[in-house]
C-alpha cells in the first residue's frame, strides 16, 4: 500500500513529532539531549565547508525533548521539511546506536507532522509543547524543565543552546501574555496530534529510571536489553512489581512488550 501523502501547510509551519520505536527512550543522559540540541542548532544555523553561514534548513519556533519523543514547531525552508528532519533524526540515530550498541531503528517509522495555518493554533501548540513535561509527570512548572525551548522565551532564564526564532513570536505577542497562556493548562479534549493517552500513569518515566539506578545500579537503561536473559527477566519482574505498567516499562527499557507480558503472567 502506498504511503499517505503529507498535508501541505499554506504557511510553511508544521508541528513535527519524532518518537522512539515501541515508545522506548531515545535520550539516556544529559549528553544525549545536548547532542540532539547541537544537531538542531546545525539545522537552524548551518554553515558551509568554509565556515560561512548559509540559509537555515528549518526555522525553529519551539521544541520539547521528552525522554522517548520530540516535539518541534518549525517553518519549512527551501530544502524541504522531510529532508531536514531525515538528516536530524538519521544523524542522531547514528550517534545513539554507536554509543549504546543499539541495533535496528531508533525512531518509530517516519516522522509525524500536521499543518499549522493560523496564529491561534500556533499559540495552542506553544502551550501544548511546553506543557508536555507537566503532562508527563516530569515537572510541576514549565520553567523547571531543562530540555524545552521555554528557557529561550523566558528572559530570566538561560538555555543550553539558543536556536529558536523567539523574536518572530514576540513581534505578535508580549512575553507576559505568552507566559500566562503557556501556564494555563489545555483542556484534555483539545485536539492535537498524538496527545499522549498515558500521561496519567502513577509513576513517571523519570521516577522509573531513578528506581532502576537505585535498585540495580544501572544509570543507562538501554544496557538492560543486552543483559543475559535470566538477569534481564529478573529486572523486568521487579519493574512490574514497582510500576505495574507494561507499556511504560517497554518504552523506558526498549524491551518488547511481548517479553514483558509473558513475564507479567
């Protein structure tokens, strides 16, 4: 069956989502987050072989890097959306697979995207993207999450890698008005591409990773996939006792749900 053609944005603006295969984590450490941000910087501010600045591959308005997925709010440029995202995801996957001896695809299929053709929906996505860590149970306030673009918007904060076209946003809305909007929770019924249905789980992904480190001394959870079967199964059974969530354990560890379900029985 032929792939469904992507919808084309009249404005050139898109909401893009990259998700780990089987919802497994794609960031294991701060260095991984920083690596992805560095690649995003090369997309937003590329240079040629002589070091001279060349036109951007994408204009980036906002982003949020979650442990197992990425949200981007971007404007397509001459090279095309697909080409830019393919380079970004492919380059990061190569880095991740080499570092963690990961075999196979890192990202789940091709990226997902939706068109953004009006200012109202653009603002809705600014709210949704920056509220993602709160919905996922990682923080209680957008200011507390290090790996989103809110630190670029807030003049009192310092971000790791400035890459967003915040001036374009502030030409249309003040920081005070935007901050009030972003800190107002979106209704659960708001229709947005790929709104997570499991954000109300009892244990956050971050807490599960902390538990793995505390209980087994494993700080990079991807290594669990490469342990011998007996040790791997022992860890999975203990995780099932701790959080009772097959999908979450699969997402965080990268172990297939089939294996986890069999052990859950």
